[in-house]
């Protein structure tokens, strides 16, 4: 509705009686919004404006502005929240999830098709045809659009998730959003769910527009990014795992937390490491001490927060904690003679933790075999045609060197007086010399000749994943790019790109980072890169990210 510019008819301050009526209408339209929250949304004294406008298709719309942002709009006597409001109240509407690459389509005015809806392990929210719904992106619960359900949840499932799912009314980055402060969606952790006991699953998700099909296989983390800070509640249909082997999960997590803490102090943390940031203790040491096949999640323990847990450890006089800088706690002393540390026995890794058993959902990451290649350009075809290669053929560096050496020897180009030099014939001159070097440079050393040939060829690389056919890609190989950026609010974020090149799923990396760093992550389209995603995590997490990649994936 707001994909194109609208025309403003009037902009006036709201009257006191209209303000009270609007608050009552909001409470009636959104029952999940409590009285206090409705009063926050429609404040009693702060400036509140009523903007009447015409959308580009002629629809008459009333927009309510507060604090410079549109908070609600009214169409045909129906109230709708804007994304600015949903960012403050993300649970106001039933929320459906789609992929970040779909957002551009929605902003352009497209409706959300059911093949682009991501089905979480707990199932889709229960809605009826015509219900107002929020639309969020994988990895972030902050809604980026609102729409009206084109069919009920039961009808969606019966259709096999085919056809139109939602008529989109308003999106992040549309012209209604642009009438506000143009802020970006906050990082709101997706609700955590307990994993089910189901075997490996395979879900095909077809996206409308330029994305014809996305296929995600394997563990649940490939379909969702869960956050350790989120609620542990699950929807109907998910299997409850509140108790395993007769022990409550919270009690098991407490035991795992103590085990990782003592393991880290006994085997990893040294006196020279002190003072040690508490976040570093968790991210760089405790997580590394977690047994294979288990995940350390403080939010699922009785302590809920690392700081509370460490306060208990300080009360037991195992460690001493101080705030060396404002808001940042560090471990300044450790009593390595404490009975709990001296009596702790480092657990031996089990055989099942070292091998992936048949039927396990967790499959090990095997890095691809990557070879740098060189493609024959048009101006060098004569040099390579004797060896049977044509324009565009990709060769390894060693093969290029062999062909050039054979060519020089076959054509008697090796200098008889100095065998370290090669005489340049017309073909070699055309291949490697600049215009100003023609008729000037007559000979070149072997290393210089070979280097120039490789530099003048077009770069390419071959990626081979275990059990798959090799993939040839032209251009330079982009390494995994990790950068530290600073937002307008002076908050730092760590951004990682080019994960897909190495067979790493950005959503899985984001999920692992959330657990290790205890920070929010967002998976979004990478700027300037077609069909590529980037992972953004709050704070400076370069050390943790590098360690995670090296230990778990790249060389894991």
C-alpha cells in the first residue's frame, strides 16, 4: 500500500477526546495489549498528530504519529500497527517468518507467497482467513511487514504451502516507514524452542521472484536461528523435554555449567591470563570445555545470567570478580587450591563424542577442497593451443608452468649462454609484454616469465565438497570476511560475509554465535552481493568468531 509515495491531505494535533477514543479503540483492536501498554502507545500528554493522506492507489488513510514516527494507521475503520510499533511490541500479532532475501520483494509491493514462509519446528501460528499478521525474517523476531492472511492456517497446510499467503499492507523501508526516523529493525531474539526427537528432515522452500528454490537439509538449526535469551516455552505439537533421564533440564544445565566452569579453570585459564573478562571466560574457555553433543545455555539454568552464576562462585571463594571498567566485569583472582578445583576430574571424551553415529542429526562439517586456477584469455590462446587448450580452459598453476617450459624448450627459446634466461618470440611478446616494452625487452628470467604469464591469465577457482562434483567459479576466491562496524548509536557490531563459498550455512553460524557469545544475531542480505547472506552479531566478537570457525568448521 505504501510502496509508492502518498499525498498528505492534512496534519493536525489530536484532540483530548479523540486521544481517549483512540486508546480505547487500540485496546479493543489488540486484546493482547495491556492497559499500561496501550497508555504507553497512546500517551496522555505527549504530542500526537493525526495525518490524513491518500495512498498512490487513491485509498484514504489516517496515520497517527507519535514522537516523529507513525505508530498506527487506519484504513476503512480498521486499525493497523506500523513496524515502529511492532518493534516495541513484537508479540502484538501472530508472526510468520520468511527469508531475508524476500524482503526486497515485499518492499517493492509484492504479497508474501506461502512457499516463502519458513515453517518452524513448533508449527505455524493458528490464524483465520482475514486475520492481521506480522512478518519477520529468519534470525530476528522484529517484524518487517504486516499483512492480512489470505487463508487460515489449516488451509495453508492443506494446500501444501502453495499460493498466496498474505496480502501485505505495510513494510519496513516503504514510504510510511520513511515518514518516521527511518531506524532499522532492532535485534529481537527469536523464541527458543526445545528440539524434537525427530530424525533428519528435509524441507524445500521455494521463493517467488528471482529465487526459484532454496533447499535446506539436516538439523533444525538450518531452518531457524534460536536465541539462548529467549523463552523456553514451546507451542502445541512440539515434544516437551522438561525432564530427561529423570532429571529436570534446569538441573542438568546447572551441572553442565559447573562442569564447564571448573574444567575451564583447571585446564585452560592460567594466572597470566588474569584479569580475564567474564565474557571471555564463557566464550573462549567454558564453551570449549562443553562435551560434544551438548550445548551450554545459561538461560536454561537456574542462574539465568553469567553474572549471577559468577557471584555464587565468588561467594564460594573460588574466584574474585571486579568491575575494572564501567559495566564490564573481570575475574581478577582464582583460588586454584580450592577443593572444588583440585577434586574436579576432567572428563574423558567418549567414543560417541568423537564419531558421528548413524542416525544422528548432527553431521560434522567437512571443509571443501579449493584449488586456485587460471583461465586462458583470448590473447594467450596461441601459447596454449599446442598443448590442446582453448580459450576459457581452466588450468592449475603447475600445469601452466609446465606448458610454458615445454613451449620454450620446444621452440629453442632457452638462451644458450645463460640458461636462466628465455628469449621472447612474437607469441610470448604478445602474451606478456606491455606496449612500451615491445622491441625493448628481448629476454626474461624464468621466474619473471612464469609470473607474468600467470598474472595475465584470468583468475578462477574450483570448489569440491566431499561426495559432490567439483564446482568451477571464475574470479578471485573471496575469503571469509570479518569486519567490525559501528552503528549510529555508537554500538559495535561484528559482520561476517562469504560463508556460503565454504559450504557454511549463515543461519547455523548465527545460531552457534548466539550460544557462544550470548549476544543477538541477525541474518540479512549482504550488500552488493547477489543471493548472499551476512551474519551480524552485537559487540566486538571477532575473537570468538575466529575461534569458532577454526575449532568447529574450517579446520574442525
